[in-house]
C-alpha cells in the first residue's frame, strides 16, 4: 500500500525544434516526485515554469526525453499508442477551461457516455452510469439532455470532472481546473474534488499557479521553477514556512483580504526580490573574475 502509484525519477521533457541539427529544447530538467494512492500532489509555479508540461508527460502528450516515469510498476515512456489507450481508463484529466473542454454540439449525457461506449459498455448501463455521475458531482438528472451552453462555468467544470470519473480512474491530472472560475465557485469545485477523493480513493496531480489553491487541496506540494522542482514536502511545511526564496515569493504574492497586510506583503516581496537579484549579480561577478592564483 506504501508503494507509489506514480513515480518520477530524473524526469526530463524536451521538445524538438525545427531547423537542421537544432537540439531539442528541454523544458523539464530532471525532476523527482511520487504520488501515492488516494493522495493529492500539488504542483505550483508561475506561467512557463514547466508545471503543466509535467502533467502532459503523465498523459502522454509531451515527449519524455530522460529519466523514468512509472505508473503502478509500468514504464510510461516505453508504452506504445495501444498501451496508452488502455491506460487512459486509469489516468484521466480535467483541463483548465470548462468552456472549450466540452463539445458544444453534444448533450451532457452524450459527452459522459462517450468514453463508456468506447470501452464496450451497452447503452442502458452507460445511461445508468451517467445519471450516477451527474448525481455525484451535484447536477440534476435532466442535465443529461442539455447542451454545455446552458450551464455556468462552475457547472461545466462539474461536467468535466464527471467525464474524468466516468471510466473509474485511479489518477486524475488536474491542469489548473479552477483558475478560470470566480473565487466562490473555485471553493465549491475544490471541495467537490476533496469529497470525490474521499469517496473513491482517486489520486490527483493538481497543477496550479496559486499557492493558496494547492494549500487547500493538496497533501504534499512541489514547487516548480524554470523546469526544476526547487522545493517539495508536506503542504503545511511548504506553504507556511517555505525554505526556498522562490517559494517565499509565491507565498508573499498570494492575495489576502486585509489591505494592510497585503501592502506589507508587497513590500516584503520587493525587498526579497531585490536581495535575490543582488545576490545573483554578486555571484555572477565573482564567477567572471580570473583566478587570483
């Protein structure tokens, strides 16, 4: 039971570049992490840090160029397309944008039934499963006959969660699943994720740029900066008493309701950034000097 469901060791992701003999561009530089059964690992970082690329590598949407990525004892990097399709029953995804992730021409019922029909479910069994999924995510049964445009952003994201749950996965990659929602809806959807995990035992890789979001939902947190995981540990340790300067900056950047404390945080963030820039400049200057010996 203590064996990780997913384990990355020295995971690297590099994309090919157009042009004669141009080397691939490495986005993820060799990261280590694990996800246990029924656990949420939050991956947090700013735009362009490589956090989404890690999730895409798990889904088979980004090329693994080095290291290992193992799911339940199986090497994901060595799997062919057929093996990946079979594995999609166990590894699902919830994307960021609830407006573009659903087919506007399909009813909600058809959207949810589609992955089940592909797996060989008969229509009657798939219909029962769809109604059960709608109930689980807090939507009325008549939602099955309606189109995505008839729902709000939060409701569409509930549909997307139901679709991910349809085949009974063991791991769901959540790629910024609440960033397009307003704050009150964010809280409701995150509580839904937690409730579903409690009921089903599904594990999550939860990708976000917001430290407050991953603090709310994650058991452990990995902080990604420029393609590296610079800090990793229990949520309380990483999000309350961060050790790495970049994590400290993320914490200070998180909005809070108190205007006075928010202003103080902005000042502290500027001071921390200035101190880090001064240190980096000093180190660069020392490195460029010729050896006195």
